[in-house]
């Protein structure tokens, strides 16, 4: 697949602080690529460097194979949709969308046709004569998106595009963005700190930590096969039991050998996702990892029940997700003894963060 954007060894410093540290990435044509990480990890700085609003201290930015590192923002074949949307309050939806083309002094007929096409794609045609304060949050978000798309950039940069929306609308707009991206067929680069948003929207995700790449790959690969303790804990919920890696698994004090694939020895975490953990009243037969404990907390989510279990004599806690259809009101009570069970193939054995090695940019 053709590479749309290439970042080569990008480094950006602010005084003594290195915000982006030797980051290399390839982003493909027509994919939704997410930069994901906690606040201060460098993801917005990397986006602004790509857009031309920040000048890197080292490295190159290539778009469509062309080195644009020294180009001004307006000269780059990409557009940016800001977190605040930055709509002109005194202009109608139609004028907001047309503004960029008017500044480029495009012919009127072309502007009219392209604006109509953009409004139609964003399902905004019937709101063309309204002003931003007459729109809902989701509609304003779509106006900002249409204004960015009307210029037909090779790449659209989105900085926390849904952060201002409530949960229900945010979930609807995640799917809406995927639909629009599929229709217009351009590359979307999305910055977000929301793990669920990245998992739902992106074709691939780059997880950043302290200005460096921790892991890059498709959502399922990062969720099911995290390369580091940090990635495992940052994306979704993960159970960790500390011990020592040995051939065949991890020796956990108080639990014995918990089985899983492992190619190193020494300090390690046995990691397993809550949805992979089942709860039994008795110790299961051979073939499953089993850690006994007592139910400490219950959290009902509607679609499922989170059961938090104190294990290892209270030195650790594990969570299991029980689907709503399997929840019996009397089956789960605080203080009740249960055994946390999971198959060895669902184990992930990870070295401590202090010893982690950051992975390269290619999956």
C-alpha cells in the first residue's frame, strides 16, 4: 500500500524538555491512523510538526513522497481540524465551509459545487443557512469537518475532534467519521487520549509515551498482544500479577506457576484481560490457570458486571467481566469465595516498565 505520510526521526524540544524523541512513522493512503497516549506524551506536538506549526529540531516530514519539512502550513497538502472547531459565528454554515476556497480565490461556480458536495457528504445541506449558534455540538463538529474536507487535502489532521461531545454523541460521531473517511477516500490522522475512540475508529494506532513510540499496530493487535506493561495498562483494563518468568509461565508467590508463552526469564507480570477471566466456585481441572480469592466489589455496567476479586491474601486484585445474560442476582455477593480462571493462551507475560524496550515504528 502507498505511503501517504512519512515521519523520519522527528525530534522536537522545548528548552530542556524533549517533547518528541526520534519518532519514525509511516502512514498509508486512505487509512485512519490514531496517535494515542496520555497528556504530555507528545502526540499533539507531533501533529503540529506534521502540519507545519512547529519546526522540528531534527528529522524530516514527507507527504506523498515529497519533503515538506521546510514548507509553511498553508503550502502543505493537508488540512487540520482543531479541537475547538474555530467556526466563524457571524457566518452561515455554507459560508463557513466556503471560506477556505474563497481565500484561495477559486471560481464561484467551483466553490458552489464543492461546498454543495461537502455539505451533502456531511449531511448538512438542510442547515446551510443556519449559523453555528443554531446548531448542536455534533452538527458544529460536522461543519468543521466539511470545511476541512472541501479543500480536498491529501491528509486530514484531527486534534481531539470529539472531546467536546457527550458520550452518546461521541460514539455516534466516531462511526460518522469512519463513514465520511470511507466516502472521501483520504487519510485521516487522529490525535486522541481516548483508548476506546482509537480502538473503534482507527485502522492502526501508534501509542506514545514520553515522546517516544511504545507500539504501533492494528487495534486488535495492540489490545490482545501488548508489547509492554505500559501499553497493556493504558489500552483497556488489564489484570496484573507480579512474579518471576520461567520456562512455561510466571511463578507468582501464593499462586504457583501460572502458564503462558514466555521467551525470557526474570521479573515479570502475568497479564490477562477481565473478559478472559471466568469465575468458578471450585478449583477447575487441569489446563486452566486458577487463582482463588474473595469477591471484594461489584460494578454493574448494564451490558455486563465487573466482579473485583481480592487474591493472594489481599495482596492483589483481579477483575472479571460477566455478560449481563449470565448475571444471576444471587450468584455474586461481596465476601463470597471464587476462583479466577483463564486459559494459558490468553496470558500475556510482560517485563516490568523499568526494563521495557520501546518497539520500532513498523508493525
